[in-house]
């Protein structure tokens, strides 16, 4: 089949968009993650709202710690989005070629997106776990990537993989909704547009708006699983640094899906499964909307660059053969 340049273009533009959006919104992401990881104990909580996390960083002179784990998060985000967009674009192209269909229905779209998401989760899970541990560490005490990955067993690096696979439904829902809304808008624009050679594309604002709507829907439907995943991947409390095997065993038993669900239910009730939903929606909606907006704007440029590189390589190979 050869190299799928169109899928590579989609993957590259998606990865660059993810890198930029992650960097811009990272302090908000750190505050959100630390807020989600905390479970109310004995009727008391350290963070009563999202701004308390920010105030802690400011009051302790650890503002730069809001960026702890940024390198790991960017690496994970870049790889994840590249794998996802490549897989999603490639699977769609493969389906259309083999089925002979001119379009993809909602059900098939969900399946293809979930498949791409599953591949992404498996490849990037260790980096995802490490970035969550680095973000939820005490301000100024975050460890490096290698130390974070190697301080436990290999299975520890894949903490939350089961929920990550379950959460493949999140981007599947998001991009399906986005694609469906996008196609409808483009069809309307095509009907109104003059018959000229200029392509019909989404404006930056429209892409941002569609990204926000699609991510809001996906986030609301999957949020309980999102919070459980954050708690499973969160860094261990500082007072567990001793070699007390009993404490470590208890901590490990709590960092399972049943243990986390039980802890939330007993201490916070059913509303605890939605603690931090507003912060999650704010962060993920802005991040996703920025990602899709940037991706829409740079896809054409990425495609031109890839074609130029390919043409240059072909010309160079042709010259070498003639020598």
C-alpha cells in the first residue's frame, strides 16, 4: 500500500496542535489533576476548590512547580496524538477503500476511533502514569521521568490501563461528534459558496466552537472513570516514604478500581464521582478546542511540506541513480 502521506499529515498536524495546547494550558492541568486526586478524609479536605491549588503554589513560592512534569506530558501528548490521528485517519482510509463506501456512518466511526484510541492508550500508558504522578507530587518535590518510571514495578507503570482503554470512548465520542458537525457545516457552506477553485474550510472560531461542544459531551459522559484514573495514578503521600510494607500493601489495594470507587463512595457519596467536573471540562474543552483549531489551520501547510520533502527525496534519488 506504500506510505500513507495523508495519514502522516493528519497525524503530524494533530500532534503539533496537541503539543501547543498542552503547553499553554499546563498550569491549569496541574491544578485540576491535584484537585481531582484528593479524597475527602474525616470530613476535611485540603483543596475546597480549584483556586486553592493555585494559591498553595503562589503562597509557598512554588509557582514554577505548576509546570512540573511538563516535558513528560508533552512527550506523552505528542506521541499519543500522533498515534491516534495516524491510526484514526489510516483506519478510515482503509475502511473506505475496502468497503467501497463514499462516507462513514456514525457506528463505524465510533469503532474506528475506539480502535485508534486503544492503540494510543497501550503505547503511551507508562508516560501517562508518570506525568500524573509528577503533577500530583508535592510542589517542588516532583521526581524526574526516569526515576518516576523505575521506582516501582513494570506493572506500576501501567496503572490505570484498564480505565484508559475504557476511556477510548472519550475521544471516539469527541471526534465523531466533531466530524459529524464539521461535515454538516461544510455541506451548508458548499451549497452557499460560489463555484470557484478555493476550498471550503472551517474558520478558526468555528473549529474552536465545534471542538468545545464535542469535548464537553465526551467529558460529561466519561467523567467518573476519568476521576478514578487520576486517583489510581496519583503520587503516593509523602508520609509513605518509609519501608512499612503494611502501609504500602494497603496503599496498593486502594489504587485499584474497586478500591478507588469504594473510597469515593464512602467519603464523598455519589457526587464525589463528579468532583472537579467543572475544572475538567474547562481544561479539556479549551485544550481540545485549541488542538482542533490549530490542527485545522496547519493541516494544509503540513501536507505541502510533506509533499515538498517527498519531491526533494525523489529528485535526489534520481540524481544519484544517474551518477
